C-alpha cells in the first residue's frame, strides 16, 4: 500500500464546504456556543494566513486566522482542525507553522487563541496575563493564550477582544 504525501497549501475558496464538514466532524454542533467561536464570530478569515492539509485530494486539516482588536489590532487563530482519523501525524503542527510563518512575514504583531496550553506551548504561546486581554465570554484562563509575533507588539493591545467585521481576501477573491 502506498502512502500519499501530505500537502500543506493556502486555503482556497472552493475548500469552504470541506472545511465546514471537517469542523462538524471534529467539534460537533456545540462549537458555535463556545467562546473560542465568539472570538471570530461575524468576521471572515484572512486568506493569506489560512492553510489546509491534503492527503491526495482529501482535505484532512485546516487552520484559519481572523482579524480582531483589543485596543489595537491582533489575530485570532482557530479553529485548527485535523480529521480525527489523521491525528498524531504532525499535521496540526505543520498547519500551525505555515500560518504563524505567514503572519510573521505579513508583519502582524499578536495572535490569541483558546486551546490546550501544553500543545500550543511548543509554538511559543503562553497564557495571557490576567486582566490584560479579555475574551468575549467565559474561558479557563489557562486556555486563553497569546503569542507575540513581533517584539513589543503585545504592548499595543489590551481590553476585550472583538472580531473585526470587514472584507477578507481568500484565494484572490474578495469575500464579504
């Protein structure tokens, strides 16, 4: 049996339905009630920071990043999703590195997420200092994490995170 190679590539507009099915399989219908979802509710992902993972033609992973603000601009990473049948193969890590590298190259300063600290620590994420940047709903403080992509950028953000509701470009098409 041959093993197909993993391909990490920028998300394309035609990926949206496959990504939504992947999110439904991985997180179920309760995902819409979580604070992590509210961090990016009503906004479109930034196409140049979103990536997918494919094995052959099968979409097995996705990472999305949306614009937000908290006294200054920041990014919200999530969801990072890998098909459960393809777990433990480094796909999530590959998606994270692609997205974070693109965010750094784009000059972005800070990214926040709600997630498992032991997993995200390897990418440099740490808990947000208490009271500094607040999620828009209840979150275990140990799971509300941030990463400074540019030295000093964390000094420009404070307050409650709010999604930025504006046009985003995904795969060369303006969506909104």
